[in-house]
């Protein structure tokens, strides 16, 4: 058994040594390849730059595009009543682009205003409708009338 352990130990040491030698050799080879691939660049002094005459005209072709273009996606729940700009027109911050039709919104506000000024109250005798009259300032109550009390009341 002792010989087997010794053989195993020697085998492990030999394997680790072989891996280290192969790793060192590959690393050295890659380093040498990297050093030999270095490119040299010719550097010119700034004084060599010329601002001399290049000619009367310069021609170029291509497409110019702005990097600050923004797409607009209007609400599908509202109707547009006015558009103040055209496609490709330059605008500034705060310029109105379009206006939605406010008719439906104004009707919704009016309906909610009316709902606030009146209320339905469910009672045992039926539904009582309370409504505030803006002209007189009175609260009007309409609904079914039912006999409730018979007798005298002293205040």
C-alpha cells in the first residue's frame, strides 16, 4: 500500500509540473507574438498642418439628419381639433403643436358639476332626490310622500 501512495504522489507531482511547464511555454510564446506585432505610427508635428487654399468649391453628397427629432403619438381617446405645425418644421420648447377638441371634456366637467349639486337618497318610502338651486340658493327635495306621523308635537 505504501508503494501505491508513493507512486500516486509522484504521478501528481509530475502532472502538476507538466501543466506548469506547458502553461509557462504558451504564455511566453503569446508574449513574444504580441511584442512582434507592435505597429509603429509615424507622428507628424502640428506645425506641418496646412491652412492653405483648397479651391473655390467643395462638393459633397449625402443625407443630413437631426439627432434631436422626436416622434409624437397623440392620444387615441381624444379628437385633434387643430394642428399648428407641419412635418419637418423646426419648433422650440413650449411651441404648441396641436390642440385636442375640448367639447367632450367640457361636457364631462359639466356632468360632474351637476352630479355634485344633486344627490339621490334611498329611503324606506322610496328615492328622494336632493338638488341645489343656484339661483335661489335653496335645496329642493323631490320624491314620494308618505304618511309618517299622526299626533301633536310640542317644541
